[in-house]
């Protein structure tokens, strides 16, 4: 195998990844992590205005890089950088999620909070008034109790830990599945969803498209995409609970 410094970095990494997939050699793993550390640094920079020490962000991002390397399969034919980046960013987003709750909040409430907030904004814009709880529930196809739990979660969320601009940046990613479910688990469960829901989850979770972009891609409204996502999240959570993964 080519040694570091003898060939272009990407060539060496590709070669090393193939060998590591077979050998799981710890020394080789550390070399790969060192050579690809720029992926972690680049990911940390995206959150550099969050008020968190940059060195701490880099350490969190490196944990994501480590997880990506541990799961990476060269036979997938996907460049390591493209595979690792969502995992690195997901680790950073989880870091902010887990450190911005003042009290214990049920997982379901955390999962639904951004979806419910988006629905409230959409209904307020379309009706010119604040929607009732049952209207939000009907809009999303979930129970009134679930909406109330999500609204209670808002009170527990420590928004003061981030300024408005930074909060909007991180919250935009908070509704993604990768904030609450392992990417590998999602991949195993997606086949159990209907084709349309599977496609929407894939576009949102893996391709990181906005709801508006997804709506355009599948030929429907952004509101309907929000409903599909909310229903799909609930199904995935139920499937995960049932399979104990």
C-alpha cells in the first residue's frame, strides 16, 4: 500500500479505506482520521458562530468523523467525504440539541417540536391568526396530545443559549431525522415505508433538500410535504421501537 506522502492524499485515503475495511487496523484507522481531519474542521466551521468554543466543536466533529469511518463501506462506491460529511454535521447538531434543553423532555416531543412549529407558522400565514391546537393536529395528522407535548417542549428549550441568527441556522436542521435517529437505522427501516414516504425521507434526510424543493421534485405542495414528513417520522419511530434497534 502507498504510504502517506508518496501519492496524492485522496489516492492514499482511497487505498487506506479499502485496507481498513478488511483489516480494521487501529494504526491505519488513526492515519486515515489524521489525513481526513479537514472534514471535521470544515464541519465545525459551519457552527463557529454558535458561541461554543471552536476547539470543542472540532472535537465533536471528530467524533462524527470517527463514526463515519467505522461505518464506511468502500464497496458502496460513495466518496468518503460525501459519506462522512452528513455524519459529522449530524453529530454537531445532536451536540446542540442535547445541550439546549433545560429539563427532561420526552423524545417524541423533541422530535415533533420543529414540525409543529412549522405547521403553526404555515397556518398563521394562511389564516391570518394563531391556529387552534386541534387545527394544528388536523393539519399534521397527529393527535392533539402530541401537539400539546411539542408546545410544552418549546418552553423547555433554552433559546437564550443561541442568538436569533444562530438559532435559526441550527433549528433549520433540527427537523431532520438524523437529529434523533442513527443513519444506519433509518436505512434499514426505510424499506418498510410506502414508496412516496420513503422518497420524501430520502430527499430530506440524505439529499438535505428543503420542504419547498421536495414539493417541487415530487409535484405537490410544501404543506403536504410537511404532513408526509410528520407521518413518516412517527412511523419510523414506531418501527424502531418495535424492532428494538
